[in-house]
């Protein structure tokens, strides 16, 4: 079994678990999780396989990632964990599959700006991966220099900062995620496995960004087939990184979802 690094936010038994997107890490959700913990809902933030402090794998597989998450939840919290599972983008697909395969672990599901289908937008990561791979780490003197070298290929400051969180210096500079495997697997990451006739009966909150192209009208029938109790909320003005663009809205929606799920 792959080892998943996890950060706990708050004290006591976690009520929420968070799964990040491609080239992210659990700590990307710290601001949201801290607000939930302050309201009495502790959280666990997982680094998915091949990301952050978690183990690397030889190949990319959504079903295998979901099984790893389920095993980790079971090992940490027991088979009756009944967590509120939140996943963004790639992590949203993992969260959906975890709920479909292991509904006993998931009291409620929150899917953030992703759909159960092909995500062609993942192709936009191709140039980002190429830029990361082209960075000559052997001659790199500092993180500031890495930022400067990436600027031409990745002009968006927020995206560049997001990528550079993965750069580590321990015995020389290196990328912490499994860059080679993930970069070669963008087609699989953009895909969605066949789940047959499975469905998840529990409550589902589908948070999407108003300005994001990831969730489209043609995705809704499959989302409602798999998750008949889904409620869709479009967050005004938000793009794909809904939790970064509108944290107060996301916190409010998650608190309301937690309170409703407790009743």
C-alpha cells in the first residue's frame, strides 16, 4: 500500500478529509480547514500518491488512488470513519471514486470544480510540465532564480508560485512530486474510468466556479446518475481554483453541508 502523508488541522477525530488537485498538496487547503476546525470540525489534509510527502507509484490509476485513500482512511480512523470527503480537480475524481467504491467511509461528498468525465483542460498542464522539466536544477542557486527562469514559460504569477511550491532543496534541488510519471500521464489524468452502474446515495455538494470551463452542461446527467442526491452550487466570479478565489464562500458552504449532514 502506498503511504499517504497527512496533516491534521484542529484537535479530535477528523470530520473532513481533503484531496488536492494535480501538482497540489494537502496544505493547499489549510486556510479552509483552519476555519472549519475553529467551528468544531477538525480535518485531515492528504497528499495524494506521487505528490507532496506521499509515496511514488510506477503508473497513474484513478481506481488505485481511490483504494489507497480508502485504505488510509480505514487505517487511521477505522472502517466506520464516515468522513465528509472533499476533493478538488484530480482529487475530486479520486473522491468521487472513493465514495462510489466505499460509501461506508463517506458520510458526505464535496466535489470542487470537476466532473465525472473527460477533462480536456488538463492538456493545459502540458506546457507547465515542459517548463518544470526544462529547469536545470543542477545549476540553480535559489528559489528566486527558479521563479525568474520560469517566468517566460509561465507568466501567470499565481500559477508559477503554485508550481514552485513543489521545488525542494535537500541534497540539491529537486521536484517533490513524481514529475516524470505525472507529466507522461496527462491523458489518463484528464480521463475518467468506467464505473459501471455504481452510484452513491449520500449527500453530495458540487461546487463549481462561474468562470471555470471544467464543469459543463453535458456533464450534469452523469453526475446526477452517479450521485442522485447532488446539489450544485456555482460560485460567482470563481475560476477552477474555487477555494483560492472565493474562500469565504467555500467555508460557508462546507459549514452548512457539515451541519446538514450531522442532522
